[in-house]
């Protein structure tokens, strides 16, 4: 086995054991989304992943709309940012949202 084959095997093995987040191509080609920071783009991918799971689990509110739960503390931990920065990233996504799809409910 040559070095190239070993590297390819290690990469494929790592890919099989990993969880991936989806990043829509739209974030790269649409000028509206190009203004987003990299972390906001990553957060969007994480939210899409959670939305996919919520749809599979049939999580719906009283109006029949699919929803996700993504606590600020989880966003902060996953992205390695402060809670304040996590809130800023959510607000950054909210600003570019065409459909006002992002609703934040604060629980105290």
C-alpha cells in the first residue's frame, strides 16, 4: 500500500465516523447571504440539521409548524463562542431571513 492509499483510507474512515452539517450552496452564491460571517453560516447548517431531525420526529407547534429547540448555551458550546456572540449570530441570521423563519423564544 502506498502513502496515497493510506491517506485515502484514513480520510474515508474518519468520514464514516463523523457527523456532518449541511451548508446550502445558496450561502455562497447569493449576495444576500455572502455578508454572513462564517460562524453564522455554520450555525445555519446546524439549524438545518436539527430541522431535519425535528421533521422526522414530527415536532410541531400548536399551529402545525415544525420547530427546533437550540438553546443559546448549546450554540455557544458548539461554536466555541460566548452566549452573547451566540445571540449575535442568531440575530445575524434573522436579518437576512427572507421568510422570517427564525423565532427565538427565551425561557427564564
